[in-house]
C-alpha cells in the first residue's frame, strides 16, 4: 500500500497513513541505507503541523535507531525547506519529513530527501518500495523514543537560525530595508509564520499576519495558496494598504502572492517575474526549468536573453535534477513551487518570498506595474487549469482510453506533436497546448492549457473533459 508519488508518499490518516505503514516505510529506508554501506549514519527527521505529524516523526526515529542509525531530530514543527537545508548543510545521505504539503487535512505523508537536500528521485523511491516489499513487519526493530534520546541515538536541535541566515545572506537586505514595505502574510495555519516574520522584520518590513494559530483542519480549507484560499489575504492587503500579500502552503515550500491592488498573482506569473528579475537586475546568466503544466511565457523570457527553457514531468524531483544538470537559474511549477540556483535544490516558499521582496525594493515599482511591464515586453498568454476528483476504477478506465487505446479529442487546431512522457500533452502548431494527467498525490485528473486567449484555453480544457465524460 506504500507507493511514492510526485511529492513523496501521501495517504489518508487512519486509512493507509498508519503507524504500521510509517514503521514499514522507515524500515524499507533502513534496509536500503544498510545495502548502500551507510550503517550507523545520521538521518535528519522533521515534521509539520498536521495531525499526528510529531508522533509520526517519533515513530520514524524509533525505527531508525532500532536499525542502527542516528537521528538528527528537528524538535519543533518546521518548514519542509528547513529539513532539506539541514540535510544539505550536514552533508547527510538522507532526510525525512512528515508532511502532506498542500493536501487536505485528512491526509498526511512522508517526503524523503537525498544528499544535497534534494527530493528523492524515482530511482531511489523505487528502491525503497522494493525493500518494503521484502520486510516482515514483525521483524522491525525499534527503540522507544525517550530511551533512544537518553542514549544519545537521537539528537534534538532547532537549525532554524542557520536556515534563515542563509536566506538573508542571499538577498539584498539593505535594499529591502530602504523600501519600507508593508507586507501581509498568510501561512495558512502551517509552518511558515516564524520564518517569514523573522526575515521580514529583519528587513524592517511592517508585517501583519493572518491564520497563524495551530489548526490541524487548516480552517476547513486545503492549505494551498491559490486564488480561492487567499480571498481574506486579498481583502486585507487592500484595506490596510499593503504593498504585497505573501502566503505559503502547509509545509511552506510553495509561494502565493497578492499584489497591491488585491489581485492574486498566479504562480506562473511569479516564476516569470523572478526569472526576468534575476536576468535583468542581478545579471545572472543561465537557463530555466519548468514542468509540463507550467506557462511557456517562461520560454519567451529565456529566448529573449539567449537562454533555453527546459520542460520536465510534474514532480519537483525532475525540476531539481534538470536544474543541476543544466546549471539553471530557476526552476518551478504552476502550483507555486520554485527553486533558485545557489539555495537548496528543492522548492522553498520562504526563500521565494524573500526574493520577491528584493525585486519590489530594487525595481521600485508596485507588483502590478512590474508584471504589466513584463507583459508589454513578452506578450500575454492565457492560462487555465482544472482538477476533477475520481475513483480508482474510473481512473483506470480513463488510463486505458488515453494510454492504451490512445484516443484523443478532436481540436480545431493543427497538432504539432504529442507527448506521453507524463500524462498526454498536445502541442499545437501555434505554440498553444493542453495537457491531461493524473495527480501523483491525490485521486484527481488534472487539466492545464495555454493559448493567446482565455476563451481558447478554456475551450481546450472543456473539449478534453467532455471527451472523457467529466
């Protein structure tokens, strides 16, 4: 029952996310590490604010120490990027974080990181799954948490200062100070508040915060910083005359933003804005990386600067791998995750927020104006997406239609080529596109499309949905 998706292993609490399965997954990783000659090594473990997250992290530590490993336990709920940073900083082979990121509150999960603080790639997660399949749960050894702590097998620490300092050292703090920005933040009841507030106040920003209390139900909403979830933040920005609103998802690896007019800034726009800023104002050189469901406006920016934009499947492990391969400046996805060269190899909503503030301070214009100026230079593309829940049975039916029989809807546009690398994506001759793929973290089928007009974009998605009977 344990299968890794695009963002680690995630499951419904008390259904598949159980103590037995958590122990089993950890034992699988122990077995793999032993085979890799890592016996006795240290593993960083962290957790977010979700229900059972802390307890699950302790169950993980008990099995790791029972397997002969040492545990560096981040001793309070923390951003996932902090765990990745710690794995990198301490030069550890592996790290684990208990989180289901932006999923609904009934979910929890585990992300595994590899050396350098990267998301475990498919090769690693397949090896873990293979080891899990060989394990008899009755043979799993563990040491009670308090006993392992007393023996020195578990070390409890809070590495937040180092993480925050690494971000402050990567942005122009003095420029941000001089800008006297007023910022509203919304950590969405997740783990982003302390890091965001510390960074913003160090940069002398005037900070107001929403939804900071510990609520394992996330206020009754998904902790994903999308337009629907950020209505209150939008209203607050307008009413209190803020320069920008910043939101992070449940584990703070994704960024959402509201401009000074209270308008939601789509992650596609944020990715393009920051890439253009790094090229134009920091004078960095290098390509960028995006997944197959993210705007091709990024390609236009890259081309205008003599660079290349590389497309990869959904899942940040693909983005970070391609960034490392091509020495890319920035990589990201339309759901709000992005990574910047020189920081951790995974997505980090806290770092992205700090860079956004630097952009506002250095450019010296409101966010809406900066984006309008960008569109004047590169043109406008209309983006759209949709997500439809479905049963496992229905998912299998649609997979047969799309990937075995390879049936597709008819469109009025000439198709340049089709890719089945991750879902099915149609590239039209006029450079517009539409994709249909199944989520690797939730029981959903997802659609995304982009063209010169919203009407055409929405038409692409609707045509696909009707063809599949959705």
